[in-house]
C-alpha cells in the first residue's frame, strides 16, 4: 500500500528588491514623521525668553567661550605640577682601554655604566604661585563666558524690542489704513450729497497710499530685525518667527536706584571681575619673580653597572645659582609694572561701568516718562480731538484737512508710546548687561 506523504509549505525569503523597497518605505515614513514633528514645533519669537533659551543652546560664539573656559580650568593642575623627571645613561670606557676586548656599546662588556634618574625641585612656594596665577587666568576665561552671554542676551533683548515695535507698528498702520478707508467712504458720501468737495475723497486716497508705503517700510524693517534675531540664535536668516505676544515688563522704580545698581555691578559685572582676576594673576607673578631669587634643586640617584651586576650606588644633588642679578631685577620690575597696570585697568573698568550705568538709567527713566505722558495725556487728547473733528466734519463745520490732521495726531501719539516702550526695554537690557543679572 502506498501512503501519500504530507505536503510541507516552505516559506521563501523575500527577494533583495523587495527588501530594498521595504527599507525605502520605512525611511520615507520616518522622514515624513520627522518633518511633521518639525512643522508642528512652534516657532520662537512669542516672547524674548524663548529666544534666549535657544541662544544659550545654539549660539556658536557662546559655545566657543564655554569651551575655552573649560580648557582654562585644566591649566592650574599642570602649572603647579613638578617638572618631569629625567633619565640619563652614561657608558664608561666603551673602548675597553687596557683590556683585551674590542670597543662595545653593550653595558655588560664595557668598563661601567651609570644610570641616573633626576628630579628638579623648585624652591618652596614657586609651584603654588604658578598654580594660583593659572587659577586667576582660568577665572578670567570664566568671566569671558559671562560677558559673552550678557552681551548676547542684551543684543537679543534689544532686537526683540525692535521686533515688537515693528510688529505693533504694522498692526497700527493697518488699523489706520482701515480707518482711512472708512473716512474715504464718508467723504464720497458727502461729495455725492453735494456737502463736500471731491478733493476730500482724493486726499483720503492719497493718505491710504502713504499708509501702504509706510507698511512696505515697516515690513522691510521687520524682516531686517527678524534676520538679526535668527542670526543671534543660530537659525537661518529667513526662518519664520512667531508674532510677538508680549513685551518684557519693566521692574519697579524701587529696583532701579543708582546706588544699589552700582553695588550690584561691582559684585557681578564681568569686566570688573576679569580685571580683578588679572590683578590677582599679576600679583602672583610678582610673588614668583621674588621667589626666583632663591635657587632650584635637582636630586638624582644613580646605580652603576659593572659587567652584569650593579656594583655601586651614587646620589647626586644639584643647585642652581641665581647670579644674573640684572635680568632678575628687570623681571621683578616688569612684574610689578604689570601689577600696577592691572590695578589701573580694574579701576578704569569700574569707572566705565558706573558711567554706562548712569547713562542707561537716565535713558530708561526718560523713556518711561515719555511712555506715561503719551499714554495718559497725549493719546487721550488726540483721540478727543479726532472725535470732535469727525463730528464737526460730518456736520460741515470743519474741512477734511482738519480731520486728517487729527487722525495723524493719534497715529503719532501711538507711535511715540511704542517707541518709548521699545527704548525703555533696550535701556533695561543695557542695564542688565552692566549689573550682570536680570532685573
């Protein structure tokens, strides 16, 4: 009897072409998902904090300063270390004079071989002075990091204030353009009723053209500031920025007292801190120059090989003799002159910081007062004047030129308020750079 064998289905592996297509499909889906995630990520620019966070992560200049500071932090260990020891080999009587042997360089076949290990020992305090001077130099590099960040943040804050000004000016001009369009309709209606001249409608059209021209300039200014902000945060110049939603609030006047700010600047300003660190380094170099009056020591240990055995041991002591008095005295005078120069630079940095602080604080106070006057006095008066002129024009009591002039007063008042707001924030950014922290 013949039995039927069961049929086994063998699964054949996919061909290389199918595998390549599957891999391409997977890569394409991953790229689409990544692009979608990137598209969903909100663009920075809604507030200045988002731009500052991005700059701290991506700005290359700030990154280079941090790396240089990291490198400087490694120098004190090497500056205060002992010099490397030296090893010397001396082959004695390699000609084998008086012996029945040919010349040789083999230590076991010559008269004797001396092996010497030597270590130089600087005079007491020299290594400490060199290490502390290097630590002060590392502190200078650390202050450069702070100075770079404060300068970068000031530029971002100032540019953001200009970006906010351009955006708000754009909105304001659009509102005025819509208002002029409505005024044109009023003028045309009055002209159709024989109550006004055709020139009123033409003037409204001319004013709208002027507004559109201003919009072109404002948009160009906004693109320019946007490109500057993108460059500061390491983004492409044409990358989109979100519309600004708010501007930084000003600190209360109680936190902007000149004496208090000067005290904070003396404690935290990077320029003053850098010059103080340079002065400390120069002081350590003076100390090192004075210590160079004393000799350095070198000790050594030497086993002596004769044949194939160590036959004897030797100990060596070497002392440098500081006889070059003229050159050493010149170096001491140089070190003291550098210390005096460092102290003078520190004093100059302190005076310069205090002068900049006073100037920026005066500018901030003037901008704050200008904004208050524009908001509480000039703008309400201009709005009342416009409402009165509009009612009078509709009743035929004033001409269209008076109405346009009243409208321009409102525009100027709002622009003055916006300029004062931006100027105050720019001055605040300068003050924060000087005092070394946000207020």
